[in-house]
C-alpha cells in the first residue's frame, strides 16, 4: 500500500524534533551538527532569535494580504535588495523554482516587447538544476529529472560546462537569453570557470540576449559575498533567489534591471502567496543580520578554515576523495568512483552525527549555516575523519 505521504523522496530514517543554532535534535534527543542547513536554506541556523521575533511580531498582526494592495514589507525588502545588487526592481514569490520560471518569462517578455517575439529559447549549461516544474526540468536538461514527464517543454537548449565557444555557436535567431548558475549546486558544487561569466556578459550584450543568473543556492551570503556574481564583476539582467533569503521560511525573489522589469506591467505575472507579510518580515530580518558590518567577512574567514580542513582530509584519504571544490560555504567533497559513494558517505556521516547532502557528480555537499564558528568546523572535521577511517 502506498504511504500517506507520496514517496517522492529517498529519505534517511531520521526524524527531527527541534533545532537550535547549528544543531538539530531528533525525536530521541540526539544532537546532530547541521552542515546541510535544509539544502542551503537555514542560512542563519535554526530558531535564530531575531528571525523568531520578527515572525512572531508579524503573526500577531496579520498573515496574508493580497497583492492587490501595497505590502509594506515588500517595499522595504525590494529597496534593500536593489541597493545591494545590480537590480532596479524585485518580484517576490515562494520558491526557487517559481523564481526561475518568472525569470524565464521575463527574458521572453523582454524580447517580445523589444520587437523580437521570435526569440523565446534559453540556453543553459550541462549539469544544471533549475527546479522541478516542467519548464525548469527542461532547462536543467538532466534525463533523470525528465524521465516520464515528456514531451520535454520546448524552448531550451544546452551547451557544455565552461565552453564559451559552444555557447556562442548555440545562439540562433530564436535565442532569448542565457540561464546559468554561477555555482552549480545540485550539479556537484561546480563554480563556473574564471572569466566565464564575463564572457557570457559580453556574448549577451553582443547578441542582445537577457543574461539570467540562478542564484537560488549560491545567493544571500553563501559564497562570502551577498551574491556569487559579485566575485566576477559580471552582473546579470535577471537573477532568481530563494533558499537562504527566507532563512527557512518559503521565500523566493526575482531581481531585474530596468530594461527587463519595465515590461512586467499589471497582469503579466502574479502570485497568491508570494511576498506575504510573514515572508517579508522574515526576509527583512535575514538581511538585518547578513548586511551587518563584518558578517560576510566572517563567512569568508570561516570558509577559509573549512576549506583548509577539508583539503587536508582529501590529501589524507585520496582513495575516498579526489577533490574539494566550490566556493565560500558552498563546498563539495568529490568521491572516488561512480556508484553512489557520496550517498553512502552522507549516510555514514549521519550515523556519526553530521548532516550533509548528496549532490551530482558523486559529491558530498556541505552548505552549513553562515553562523558557524571554528569550533563547529573542528567538530565537523573530526566526524568526517572518523567516518573516513570507518569507510576505509
């Protein structure tokens, strides 16, 4: 008999009861160090007092307001995101998949309203993951996500990772834009090569394309910058955000430059729950912390310490790991082999009290809360070493 909860997840046999800071506690009271953060969502850990207070305060006022009316928290959060990015306008929704869908719509709308309705295709990158809707799995292009959901939604082409020549060759008169993760998350914690985003920016400008970044996982301080694109200096035209923006509360956003956003007029897009007062209260509370002086610098410092520890572990256990990759606190340990060794290792780490997440390309993903300190890194490294000894 099928379970009451549809069996779409390969779940580990662990049930959590509550969390505090960088730790989660299961129903038996056992403590786990959380270096998965709900897949890069709990950006400030669990039950951060400032986020809890913001949510409670808003919950006692009102929960929901239709977007037919002005929502004060939206105005504030939009202005703060704009002030700290390339963008001129923001649209709020509930999730990363919704944000990517809206970004694709904006790229198409921009082309259509600029006199090129024939331009509707998006070019994405091999190994991409952009969400689970029909359009998003078509953009991601991975067969494991497309299987059984055909026919594939038209309008998406894909090129090899890091190859600017192939990108240029893929452009046709129907191309509307380029969709790329500055750091691939589900694809195996793979940052785009040096100079690649700059090259995409130049190509987009040359051909009149919309350059769209998916920073659902890499954004909101994850890399030590507020947004990963800042490391390249190559700003997009549109950017999708979610995950860490709400610190655990469902919240997505699309940021866009004026040339794109001015075409999104009343009736062109919408949402029932997106940008509701509860989400806006939490999103603003997240930015209160992340935009504090020194916060992102501390993230960079902790990332450097974590990287050193993991590189030492990789060197000590070359039969288990072939590389450490990623950027900031978005780190992957690539396992040796191609038979799901990462999932086995993630399961063993769980048994030993450390939460991590499997990623593509046989990678063990570590995306801890941005509030970790050196003691947490030492604790995590100790668990990884213990697990390596057991696995060997």
